[in-house]
C-alpha cells in the first residue's frame, strides 16, 4: 500500500517540474460560510490540472528503452494533457487517442504539448481499446489514468504542499473520480495530521466511490449519466485507491449537477477563477449540499481549470438559470404593429434586461393573427422571475418557461 515515504520521494522527483500551486484565502467565501476557506489552485498547474504530477512521477521512473519507444494513452481531457506535458519534459514520444467529438480545444492543447493525436471511436471505451491494440502492436507503453502507485504518489504531493502552506488545516475537500487524487492527498495529510477531516466529493449521478464504500469493494456502475464534472465520470473506483480511501477519507458526499454549474459560475463571478466542473465540486458541496463544516481552516482543492469555450457557455447558462439570474420564455402575441414594443415596455418596467429575442410570424402551428416570441432575460433572482411571470399573465400573455 502507498506510504508517506512514496509521496516524499515523488515530491523530490517533481521538484522544479510541477508547480507548487498557490493556496489562496477567499474573504468572500469565508464570510459566506462562516469559516476560513482557502483554494488550492491546481487549475494554475502546468497543463491546467494536477495530472502532470502523477504522469511525470511515473514516466521518469521507467527504463530508458521504454521512453525511447514511446507511450500511448486514451483520454479526452486532463490525463492526455498531463501525459503529453510530462513526456515532452522527458523527450519521450507520446500518442493520444481521443474519441470523435472531443472538443477541438482539448485536441489542440495536446498537440501543442507535443503529443501526436488521433481521433478514434464514439466513446472513450472504444478509444481505449484502439490505444491498447496500438500499444501491443507497436511496442508502446500504455499509460492508464487510473490505478498505479507511482501516479497516486505524484498526486499525493498536493497534500504535502497544503500542509506546508497551512499547517493549521482542519478540513479538506477533494474531488473523486477514479480515486487516485483523494487517495494520494489523504495519505499525505493523514500521515502527518490524522485529525484533519478529509471529505471526498463526487457527482451524484456517477457516485462510484459511494457505491464502493457501501459494498465494501469497488463495483462498476451500470447507469448512464452526463455530468458537468465529466473529469470525474468514472464508472468504477480504482482497486489501489479504494483501500486508501477507506483508511483515510472520513466522508464521501455527492453533489447534484445544478450545484456544480452554480459553483463554476460563482467561482467566475466571486473568485475570478476559471475552474472545470471537477475542480468546482468541492465548493458546490460547501455552498449547496453540506451542512455547516467544522469551524476551522477549510481547503477546497480546485483540481483543474481546463474548461473549453463551448462548455463555459453552456455551464454559465445553466448556472445562471439555477441561480435565478437567467430566464428563457416562449409566448404568443398579437401579430400587429406595436405588439412587440408593448411586450418590451412591460419587461422594461419590470427591470428585466433582454439578452435575446426571436419573433416568428410564420410558424404554421400558430393561430391566425398571432406570432411567437422567444425571450432570454437577465433577472435578479427567483422572486424577480416570479414577479415577471405574474405580471405577464395579468397582461393577458401565457408565458412558458423554457429549460
């Protein structure tokens, strides 16, 4: 089993390679939560996430002939970027197989890091099978993002940095995907300060760690789900990570999708931080899921910030909808001059800012003499939304909220 010595050795190995990322105190969230809150900003790490810690620690301890032949992996996200960055530092050829439909920004980021990228298959499972076939046929080393002691030890160096920067740590929230991150970090911290409370956080719809804890062993999820924290969407917890989680992680909690979206938007607005869903999930737990945590110094591990532009737009919209700051409506108006201006005047009086408006007079399903209007409005909260809907109904409209 992984020990503190393994993590200390990884820290020496990563010295000058991985960035000692900032631990930032947040006055706003500390006041909101009533306890000192800090962010461990792995979104500032080289390649945008913590992954380079584990991949470099693993790669740097491989025989020279393995590095000369090259490595290969299947990934659509942070593991690909971390491996590509580590391989470049070690002058090791790196190939990444990504599923068709991977965001172009992720593909370009891997290419810019020096990897060769191939798109294959409709899912990560198909991409992985292809990558493993290539590894066997071409004598390459396949590197999984999941279970390996050297990879987990590399991730654990985050825990050493947190204690170095905040010796009086009381509570730490860590995202859970395959479990390697929380296993490594918890081992590092509990070996020094066993009284620190470690909370693992995972999406409610992909709660493989919770399932494993209930069953006493890793078990594969059979349900399908889309999550904003797609970096955590692992169907089964790692075999090596699980016993470490059972030994060191005090609590595992789940977070709903709406809370994750709201936390991403909140970090943009209040923290001025761009953080992906996996990175925001700890704050989501604190703001929207957990009962008040123990008083004392609390740290949220922001595991990564690789949020592509398309995802940002979608997440921001969902987060604003959830917070009551955005409202989409469909309604019908009389098809005559001035009708649209009248609707606009009503909304203006209610101080609802129009983001977007669509006016359709030609829809065949409309009654004769009517037009359909679709609106996107900026609103000030759920009470404001209720006020808008009531007023529109009083004015004779039948507004339909679009989700």
